[in-house]
C-alpha cells in the first residue's frame, strides 16, 4: 500500500503527505527498526531474510515507486 497527495509546496507542516506500508501476508522473515542517533536524526531499517523475500521486496519497492511517481505527476500535469 502506498500513496501521496502530491507536491503541496511546503515542508511537513504544510507540504505533501506520503506513506507506504509493506505487510507480511505469509511467513516473511522481516525485522523493522526505527532508531534515532545522538543528533536526533531518525533511521528506518528493514531487514529481510530469504531468497523469496528479496524478490518480494524488489516487487514491492517498484510498486511503491510507481504509485508515488504517478501521484506526484497528477498535481503537476
């Protein structure tokens, strides 16, 4: 699942909203961590285990990219 309301001309307070969700539908070996360093910068880390998971994440990221690219074009076209 992915989506955006496209470019809105601002930052997080006034700009666009973009999201994506990757859901385990079977027995995917998946770990997700959100961390913050000593300077307050956040990091999203996703680790997947297995050959099938590699193929699945490639497909998912291509889908997410297409949805977000299409959503950003709707506002500018």
